[in-house]
C-alpha cells in the first residue's frame, strides 16, 4: 500500500478554480420577452432586444442625446409628452428620465419603443364612455377618446408604469365587445418606395 500526503491528493484530484461568473442584470425583467398583438391573420410580434434601452425624456431634447443610435419624436412633442432616445448597452442608475426596453418588430427587425399608451377598439356602436368602469377595473384609465370614433380610445395604466400597461393587456381583452387592443410602439419612420 502506498501512502500519499492529503495535500498531494487534493491537488491532483481537485477541480481547477473557476473565476466568479457574473450575470448581466436584467433591468427590464418585469417586461415580457414577446408581445403579440392582433388576430392570427394580422398578428404582429414584438421581441424584447437585449443590449438596448430607451430613455423617455419629459422635455424635448434640443439635440440628439450623446450616444443615442435613434431619436424618436424629434420634430414635435408627442401626444405622450415625451421624446425618446434609444441607446446601446445597459442603463446607468443615474440616467435622467423614464427607462424602458427596446423591442424589435418581426420579421423586419425595426426597433420599437413602448410608450405606455394602449389603443382599444370596441365593436361599432359600443361607446368607450359606457365601458369606463370595466376599463378602470382592468387597471387602466382613459387618456383620450377619439372624437371621430367614440368606440376607440387611448388608455394608460393607472400606475403610469409602462410594464403594467403591457402586462395587463389580457385584462382588457377579457372585457366584452373588445375588438382590438394594441400597445403604442414608436418606430423610426421609413419611406415607402415604388407604389
């Protein structure tokens, strides 16, 4: 029988040291990875894009924010009262303004930023005002009823949280006589050529 010192045995049969692995924080874990809107034949799918984030500025920046790869609503203030800039990387805790993830629309991959507004359309003849209580129970409030279509409106989550506005969409879909619900997603304007 051979005798080996314990230290030698541990050195020979021990696994090599592995450096500590740090995972990236998922700053937007409360947002869904995918948002699907519309009926099966006209469905649109948005996929959360890691490595990008958006800042929602209360006041319109005069110039493109440093480091931004895309600025939305750079001509005039939006109906939401915000201007939006998309940045690569992960947000700092010191960022000024409301933060949100960035999505891509499938299949073309255009970047899209959720605003926190949700469009709702009831069946023709169903007035949004008559559904006010059901909308409130679902966790939303009416921001604007469209004059030319009183069966449609823009809604916002009562918490004013963009993640809540997206997450509670199934509660809106459960309201009787709802025909369409879609979160407002801002994208870069593209030119249509050759029509």
